[in-house]
């Protein structure tokens, strides 16, 4: 975040890309820690994750300022302009990812009940997949590898499916045992946050496509989150599963 | 969205602002309709709202393309650059508002149970306030009125308070009557979406501040959504309120 004495467009862009690489690393760590904090109920880690989000926010402001200065002073065209605009877009997605991870950590601090083991396993699996997608898309960006970005883009459907199944599972727990309502509500929002982090990774994949090819993605991504149209019947006593 | 033959920077900017004004109007209508659809359980209106989000998405793509072309070809500086960048930022917030409203409408389609009247009243009140904030901030933008934008920015705290109280209320309903869990979960997400639409209005207010004064907001907005750290005890039978 120090001021650089910049002599060429390339140097200015290198400086932006350096900040962005750092920001990507921090967002990845923030997400990994928040998943760890909620699944292991690690309060110290949760508090640390909440605090460290400020660094990510500061980097976004810094990258945007550098990029706008660069556009204003150097008037980049074609690929150079796409590089600069892509940096702004990706830093905005990373800032949102940091925010969503912070929110997961806050919920880790609120969760004081033991939680249904199976639901936690599902959440952990979903978290691993979301983290993996973020790593992959940041690698794809570092290498300007559009094919690799498109793999991430297509694979988001799996996350949506995990989310749908977790959503139903958590609703079922609440219905079976209303004492878990407060806890399961927090876990529902955690799952939703993970699903949205997945969406931000696909946004980054789309930006890579635009950066590398100069064309926006025409095909629209299959949307797999169907929970907004999910309606579950409250089971009658006879139908209620007996496991607690 | 037709191609304009542009002869000056001002004309190009006018064209962008025209698209943005249209987009603002559509986002406002989308939000008003989605609130109406969920509170009156109007399926036809909900379906129509889901379908009309495409128009808002298309306008975002169009505005971003116009703005980038303008930056690349005309190299605006100072206020002109801020005008152009602000248009990109505001269109991105409006696109998210359209998305969140679409999601509310989808949930209106899923809600097939009668709902606790009091919760619905709270949701309606919150919806009115969120809609009012969006209208105010779009007016502030149209008039480049920073004072008016700052009123919106400060008033977001009230929405956060409404959200916190609705959150607790809905959790209480679920605990009192587990048959409402599926319904109340949808209403929880609707409330969360409204709270996030409020956040996007404050983002727009911050962009207006940057546009008018050239400076980013230093002071950080008071964050009032505390539900991520809310932990509710399941009431014992003796404590359970008796009203249904």
C-alpha cells in the first residue's frame, strides 16, 4: 500500500496484480479459517477471522484507487484496459468473499449448542468444495488460463446441489427437534453464505473469460440453488423420523 | 440499447445516465412488486417479477459496455471520470437489487401456507422502508445531492433494527409452532434480502459522496445487523407464550 514511483504502464499493472495476489491469498485464508471456526467451534479463530477482514477491505480500496489512477493517466486500450478493469472486478468479488467469511465466523461465535453431527459434516464438505473452487479460480487468474476458469464455472452446480441438500436436512432437524431452531437457522445462513461465495468464484471465472478472450460469457450458467422455491411439509407424528 | 452516433463526451454520458435512470426505475418497480407479491401472496405478480429481472441484467451489461468504451475512447479525467465510474458502480448495485427482489418473488411462489399475521406486518413495514430508501437515494443521484444521499446512508441503521426484531420474531414463531418452520425460514431469507437491498442503497449513497466530493467516505457506517451473533434459547414449556 506504499506509494510507488511508477515509470511504465507495466510497472503500474504489476503493482496492482501484486496487491490482488495478496488479497486473493487473504480471502482464501479467511474462508479456510471461517470454515474451521464453525465446524470445530473454535472461538479464538473465529474472533481472529472477524478482525482480519479489515485488511481485505483496505486492499480493495487500494486496488480500485490504483486502477482508476492508471486508467486516467495512461488511457489503456484493449487487453491493457481489460487487465485494469478485471482487477477492479476481481477485487470487488474478493472483498465480498471476505465479508461473507467474516459473517460465517460471527455465527461461529453465536453457536453455543452442540450441533447435529450429520449436518456439520455436510457443511464441512460444502466448505471444502467452495474453498477448492476459490483456489482453482485464483490459480486460473494467476495463469490467465481460461479453460481452467471455465472448469470452475461449470462446477458451481455441484455446490448448489450440496446447498439444496443441506437446506432440506437442516429444515428436517428443526422440525424433528425445535430446540435446534436457533442453531439450525445460523447453519442455514452459513450454508447460504458458502453458496454465495461459490457464486463469487464463478463471477471471477467470468471475468477471466472476458480478460482472456475479450468477450463476455454468452451462455448463461445453470443455476442450481432451488431452495427459494422449496416448500416442505411439516411431517405428521407418524411420519416423523425417529432418529434424534 | 440502440447504437448512438456520439459526437461528444457529454452526449455519451447523457446516454449512460439515461440507461441508468431507466434501470433505477425498473429496480424500484421490481422491489415494490416483490414486496407486494410476498405480503399479498400474489402468484401472478411474483411470476411477472421473476421474469422482468432479465431487463435489469441487460441494462447493467449495456451501461458497463458504454462506460468502458467511453473511458477507452475519451480518456475522461477528474469529475468526468468519476461520473463514468460511478455509473458502473451504481448499475452493479441496481443489478444486485433486482436479483434480490427476484429471489423474494421466488419465495412468494413457494409460500403456500397462511403466515403469522404479525410477522407479515413487520415484513411489510420493513419492505416499505427499504423501498423508500431506494427511492430517496435514486433521487439524490439524479440531483447529485450529497446531503440527501448522506441522510439515506445514516438511516440504514433503522432497517437493520427492523431486521433484528423480525429475525427474533420469526425464530419465536418457529419455536412456538414447528409447523411454521418451512414458511418462517423463507420469510427469514426475505427479511435478509431486504436488509441487503438496504445495504446496496447505502453503497449507492457512498458512490454519490465520491462522485460529488471526489473523496471516499472515511467514517464507517454503523452496522446494525446483529442477528449473526444472536443466540436464542428454546423456551421451556412453562415459558412458551400461549398465543398461537
